[in-house]
């Protein structure tokens, strides 16, 4: 657990045969369900496809967190990433600096959990 933007944040990470499931919650609920996968292997820089399966589709912060986590996990495994993200922190989409800061804090905590 970590405190991110003043909110207690819980993390759960489970590895399965074909995917990794990661839960990030500040509300005690699973929140938005997303799937992230590496798109291309042939080019110099891989791309990542992030699809919202259930929940908020217009939250820039959740999308940013999902893409950053997809990139981190994609460099380490070929498994798809299934994400459940529920945040209590509210960051306006036009506040790029705060969006980047909160997303970086979430990713740093997730990486720490995944490495355990």
C-alpha cells in the first residue's frame, strides 16, 4: 500500500499463465477494467494497445496509468496486462504536470509491488 495524492492506495498483482492482473484502488472497489497488450514486436519501438473493457472510458489519468504500466510490463513479459483501476483522486485533464505526477506515483508503487 502507498499514499498517492493524499489517498491510501491498495495494490494486488497476480500472474496467470497468459496474463498479469493488477488491481489499483483508492476506493476499495475494482473500478475501471482495462486490457493492455504489446502491439508490435518488429519495429524499434513497440506500441501498446489499451482497451477499456468496463467502466470509465473518458479518464485521461486512468489511460495514462494503463499505458505506462503496459510499457513497463511489456518490457519484461509477453503476457497481456489486465488492470482494475479505481481512483479517488480527481485530476483535471488539462493539468498535464499533475496528471504526469500522479501517474508516475501510481506506476512507481505498482512496480514496487510487482517486483516483490
